[in-house]
């Protein structure tokens, strides 16, 4: 049994356009925040606090994204294992399997 026949999303890959869009959005948002942090008139203490808060926010977002992705992949993997086990149990315990293996039984 091919695993891809059960779950075609196993080999899911992001397109180049999507990757470019994700990186561009991150670079533009980080660049615009850095530019506003540099150009706005404020004390260095406030500027430092905003910069640290932004870095913490980005790292928390990355951690949350990875956690959600890992949980989703674990659920997909468990569903695939369950499907394989179910197929094997059904195949091994099918009531007509003896008729297919031994044509003399009627």
C-alpha cells in the first residue's frame, strides 16, 4: 500500500510564489518598524523598549507557529497510522477472504 494513496497531503510543498510573499512580508514589516523606530522623535529608552518588545513579539509568533505546525503534523501522522492499521485489520478479518484464498469452498 502506498502511503500517498491514503494521504496525498504528505508531500505538500510550498510554492515559490508563497515563499517569496512570506519573506517579502516579513522584510517589509520589520523594515518599516525599524525605520519608524529610527525616524520618530523619542527617547532612547522608549526606543529600546519598543525594539525589545518587537523582537519578543516576533520570537513568540515563530514559536507559536512552530507549535501549531508540529501539533497538526502529529495529528496527520496519527491519522495515517490509524488508517493503515484499520485497513490491515479489515483485510485480515474479512469474512470472504477464505473464499478468495480457497476456491474449493462453496
